[in-house]
């Protein structure tokens, strides 16, 4: 299990994360970094052998709309999706940071 670093921001409050199931369900853990939060929720998965417990991660971005009301966009990921998603986001960040690095080097 991965633990947040000592310098990580405080865990997000329960209301900062969007559950993949019933709104009354509380996450096992939630973390918030700026306008982005991630929370782990237990869920039941139906299989050919019956039902089993699984964990899903809800990733959520919060923002204010043009009228100042809070809005939220979220996606739910399975454990196997987390590392590929993190790597894809890292590559996008590197791509976006490239022009800034080139501009700094030219100065």
C-alpha cells in the first residue's frame, strides 16, 4: 500500500470526494491536492461465483462556474487503472512543461 509523503497535503474531507456508489457511503480514505481529490471506496462486484468486495478510486476535480457555484467532474478507476492513469498524466505534464523549459533555457 502506498502512503502519502509527510509533506503531502491533508486528507480530503469526506464531502470532497465523489463516491462511485450511494451518496451516503463514506470513503476508506480521501486525499485532496488543490482542486483535485481522490478517494477509495469499497464496492460489491458480482462475479460468476457470487459477489465479492472490491475497491474503486474516485478522482474528482472541483471548480466554480461562471455564477460562482461549485461544480465537480469525476471518474471512477479500478486499482489496475491507477498506474497507467498516473503515467499518462505524467507524460501530459512533461509535454506541457517542455515549452516552458525551452523558454527558460533561451533566456
